[in-house]
């Protein structure tokens, strides 16, 4: 069955960096557009970034553009989110998403 397993979250100081990973299984990863979403406490889940199946086109929420980079390695069935210049407002649970499926999420906390 389809599985999406995120990792790489944690506690980081403002201005710091983290790289999230999402290992996919149970489907042909290279055939699907993939996305990262996040949900902060008390807020709705929001799209952070997405990437086409081949990795040639990416899209970002305005709040993260220039600070976050989405990428993928189709040979490793892995999706990445490189996050830099992190801000307290980036604190959220981050989810990997494929059409119809979600990972369990990984917590990112930005705090001094």
C-alpha cells in the first residue's frame, strides 16, 4: 500500500536550517507530483511547496519563497524540503502529500 514517511523535523533557532525527507513506497514515485503541506496549531493545513513528477517545475507559497527548496530523488523514492532562514511562524507539523495520500507528519519548531 502507499506509504509516505517523513523525517528530519526538530527544534531549531530562528535563522537556522533543517532538511525534511519523505520516503515513499507502494507506488511509482516518479510518476506523481508531490507536495509538502504544513499545519500550525489552530490553523488550517496549507500548501508549502510542490514539484512535478520529473522535478522540472516547482511552486512555493509566498511565505516561504526564497527560503525553502523542494526537490526529489526519483531513484531513491524520496522527496525533500530544504528549509533555511527559519522563522517562528514556520513552526508547524509538516506533511508529505501525494494525490489522495498523506504522511504522518514531522514536527518543526522554530524557537530560541
